[in-house]
C-alpha cells in the first residue's frame, strides 16, 4: 500500500477489504461480563495492516500513559496510600527507585 496514513481514504478502503475477508476473523471465547463464556469471532489484522497501524497505536499508548501520569502523580503526592513502587516506576522511566 502506497500510503501509511491511517486517516486516508485508501487506508479506509484497505481496512474495509480486510474486514470483509473471512480469513481475518478468528474464533474466540468472549466473557459476557458475568463469567459466562460464549463463542464468537474477533478481527485479527493481517501483518501488512498491523505494520501500518502499529506506529499510531504506539503514539496513542504513549499519550495515554502521559495523561494517566498527569492525573495519578498529584493524587499519589496528596495521598500516600495511592503511591506504589509500580506507579513511581511508570512516572519516572529509566530511573531506579533508589534515585
């Protein structure tokens, strides 16, 4: 595919063709929310589509992590019971807990 812009019409058409392909739908067990499992189908992107969308998903994850930290760190500073080593590790990537 010539363009990797997920907002492009070409990508939308490419994705629609992939959605229509039965080979891209895999059987799964879905939880109804009450512990009951039901058989269903779930879309699985083919490798080419996955390669096109992974940079955008990575940006979304990074943005969401930053937003989470902007909310959680002030809360943890005000209420020590909300401060955990895992939260501090996420808030200060690349630093060890002792520094």
